[in-house]
């Protein structure tokens, strides 16, 4: 895969946690490092004739504020539209920051995403606090109280407890096309690691921004893995010169997208076969699912990624098992 994100076309900003890359004329990728919730994350700003369209905000409002500061270094045009790919907090926690900076901003998401945001926005403060308490206890047990990851989480939780959730103001069902200046913006609702995930395609520029329909290095997923795989195959039919995943570097090709689709298909197919052969429990199914080739492909010999792949693979098997059995486990 030809990586874009590792080779910025402009010098990095002073803040080492944010990398700004000009993907094409007037199109900027803002990539963040670990923030206490995710290891990295992407936002894309597209500068048009008279305004700017932004795809996804980040987890921390403070990160979003820095992205806006850097965006103002490359254009004085206002952000007119902000697109949220899905409801996970690392993709829309900066909405309020954008709205304060650009009053009158329209926030776009699929109707399903907005509904899920409304249903789940209230869980985050308590969930983040609970996760921090668990991690503090584990750090005390292993004498790793000063680990960098834990230090980030300790600053992350207080900031996230203050987030004022700002919801989309414009929604659509399956597809939405709009035009700004000479650019055509096509939004499509697909299944990624969340239902109702919005992907953005610019046909003239051949730019595809996927949210977490594509995520690197070990893909994220949800219960509907077969639908996720079908969404990826549909996106794979597009002519793409630049692909920006929800997490990880940008690419000049669709190789990783197709690898992710093949992984999800392999898990679903093997689980379905095991069930049809009479496997009753998820443990029996897991013993029959073989993902050695996929593990080598995604982990590339990295021990940490190998361990992560194994954890994710087990969860994928459990999700696929539940899906093919209509939610029944018989354990």
C-alpha cells in the first residue's frame, strides 16, 4: 500500500500530537496521536471556493481547538458543514468547539447516527470514569501507575466529563449529494463498526473518507459483520486515488479496504460452516475457525498487534456466532 499519512506534503505543526497533511490542493488531513481513548484519529478539512467542509471531529475538545487553529493557518474561510461519520465519541466530541468557532454551522449525519447519538450520549461520562477506575486498579496491581497511557487517561476523563454534546442539525437516510463551489460531495450511509456510518466520496478528486468503515491496523467491527463486508465491497467498486480511514494513515489504493472485507467475510463464512456442521457452543465454533493467514497479514509479525488480532478475532467469532444463530447461544 502506498501510504500518504506517513509523508506529509507540508511541514508538521508545532504541536507534535497533530500531523497536518495536504492530501490534494485544498484538502487537509489532521491526524492525532493517542488521546486517552484511541491510539490515533483522523479528521479531514476540504477548502472550497467560499467555505470549508470538515469530516469528523476528534475525541478531546482541546484537540479540536488545535485543529481549528491550524486550519485557520491555511484558510480564513469559515467552516459551513461538519460531517459526523458515526456515534462513537472520538468522531464527534469536538462538535461544540466547531459550533463556537463557526456560528451557523450545519452538522450532517445519517438519521440512524443521530438517533444513536441521542440514545447513547449520556453513557460516556460514567463509562469513562469506570474505565479509569479499572485501569487505576490494574496499574496498582502491576506497579505501573506512571505508564504514559494511564497518564493520558487521567487528563482525558476530566475533560470529557465537561463535553456538551451538540447533535447533527441535518440528516439523511441512505444518500445525500451537495455541491460547494466546484466540488461535488457524495455522502453514503453504510455499515462500519457502527450502523448508519457516513462515508464521503468526492468523485472529481477520487477521495474516499470512510470513518470507521475502514480502520487500521486491526479493523474495528460490530455485530453486523456480513453487512459491514458488503459495504466495503460496495466502496471497493469506487474509483479511489486517496483513501482516508477513521484510524491510520491515508493510502493511494484500496488494498487495505479489500483486506478488511476479506477478513470479515472469512470469519462469517467459517462460523456459518461450523454451525451448519453442528457446532453448538461458541467455543466449539472458535476451535474450527482458522485465521492464521489473516493474522500474519494484519499483524505483520508485531507481537502487540498479534495479541490484539487474537482478541479481536475471538470477539468477531462471538459476534458472527450470535448473528448466524439469530442471537441464540445454547450455552
